[in-house]
C-alpha cells in the first residue's frame, strides 16, 4: 500500500494514480508499484515529528488498536482514524 497526503480533498484521481504507478514502474521497477494507493489527510507523527510507520503497519496487519498505537506519544492522534477504519476496527 502507498499512502499520500492530499493537497486538497479529492486530488487523488485515477489519472494521478496512473501517473504515480507509471513513474514508479519506470524509475524503479514493476515490483515497486503498489497494489493500493490511498489518500490521507495527514501522516501520523510522534511528538518529536517522526513518522509512525510501525504502528500503522501493526494496525493494518491485525494488531489491536490499543496495542499498536500509543495516543499519548502522538502529535496528531486524529490521523490514525483512517488507518483504523481501513483495518476494520471501529473503536477509535
């Protein structure tokens, strides 16, 4: 999966997705083209500004929300709502 922060709502169109896929295929390899591309409002970050890649991965691979994420350590806890919904967990 690839997650991209939107400049404006709805900016991730089919044409943009095709352009991203084509660019990744050409500059890297077909192996790097993601199966899914999702538009997000913001990247989950810690209080010190680091991206929360591992908690997002854990959440998307089935770890319970409470065990995957520490909201007290986040600068923008609302950013996890999308990933929680994508994982199918509605307890946020």
